[in-house]
């Protein structure tokens, strides 16, 4: 019978261990913990435990709350400056009567200070509390969910309206190649095209070069090592090549995986042995003698064998990066 749920996996493990013929002396919370351990190991090492995804994220600006201003009093694109702090930022959006979205902030805003637009000349005051919320522009990192296991790379990005990196921009190398030389492919073989693409790939790595990123799974943040003020604008998109953990509650076939069922059973068996070790050697009515230590050692051996099989047969090979 196929296992299609968490409880179904627990029931399967108990039947493998002898239930209902034999009483399994393990608490429900202990069983739940061992299932979590098994799923974590499965997602960490099994090639069917993760999926490759392309994560899209739109860069967010910073939110500045003010006491209020009349409609169209500030202008989108002008800089605002704090009279007390001297902090400055460019307005990219006016979302409501008391909310301004800005790009990268220079300095630190002060509550209730007066801010002035350098073009409109309009002035107002910041709110007393909750006057500033940092977005991606000031954080200089992208937050991701804890389901992201790893980030392999970041794709090229561009402003929708300008920039040499934009493939639709006439100054882009790929654009020029397509415009002037693509017709040659109709009269020749693909060797020339392959050579040009190789050189263009080298150019893309050198000018301006691939963006450096840093990711730590425990922080759930992707740091992009660039000058955010010069490279990004709020509203730009970035794309990441990621590996994401599969949610067993969504993809219930995970619970029926042969490795996971064996591993979860062995973990529960080890827990059973740990619970029973202190009763080793006690003789029950009818002449039965408890031997929790033997049960524990059997489980340890099984777990070791399963993990070795996991690493040799079901773990993806390590990708080595050169250069």
C-alpha cells in the first residue's frame, strides 16, 4: 500500500517494527521528531528531495512616512533632504498622502525632522514613529524563504529603459551581432556562430563581469556585492538559479520514497532502543527478557548502512567550479 501522508509514513514504520503484534515503546512526540529528522536528511542529500528553480525578485525601495502633504507637492525623481540628519534619497514613487518610496538612502533619517524637495522646494515632516522602513535598496540583500537550499548563480539584470546590459539596447554586443551578422548563418555553417558566442560569453564575464553573490542558508539572505546606488533602481528584477526543498505536504509521493521509509523506520527503532536500554536484562513474566541495548545496536547498524547507501547511490555528485 502506497504511503501518501505523514501519518501514513508513521503507521508504515510502526508496522515494519512489529505493531500491532508488538508494542512499540516510543512517545508520539519522539516519533514526530524522528520523522522530521528523516525528512531533513532526505531533503539534504537525496536527489529527489530538492528541485531546481529560477527565483524572480523585484527590488523594493525604502518606505518613508511623513505627516502629510498636498497632492503633487513633491515630484518623482527629485531628492529629499532631512534638515536635522542631512540624510538624502531620491523619490521613485509617491504611493499615498503620507508614504514616499525612495531609492538608496545616504545618512539616517531622524523622527519628526523636516524634509525638503530639491526641485519642488516643498517641505513636510517625518512621522514620529514608523517613519522609515528599509527595503532591498538599503538592506543590500534579498530575503528568501527557508525552503531555499542553495543559490548557484544570478542572471544578468538590466533596467528596462537603458543600460548596455539590456539585450534590446542598440549598444548591447548581442544586439549588434544579431543586426549585422546573423544573416551570415544562412550561408555558412555554425562554427563561426559558436566561436562568436564563446567570445561574447567571455566579454560578459569580463565587462562588467559576473556579479558576486553570497548566500547562507541559516540567514535566508542573498547578498549581492555591487554598488546598489549605481546598479539597481527600485522595481528592477533579479533572477537567481536556486535549489529549493520539496514540500512533502505538496508533493506527497515523497512519503512513499523507499529510502525515506527505511530511514524513518531505523530512526524510530533507534529511539525505541534508547528508551528500552535502561531495562536491559529485566525478566518479564513468562520468561521473556528485555534487551534494549541489542535493539539499539541493530538500529545503529541499519542507519549507518542506509546513510552509506544514500551517499553512494542517491546523492548528486559535487559540482566543481574552476576559475
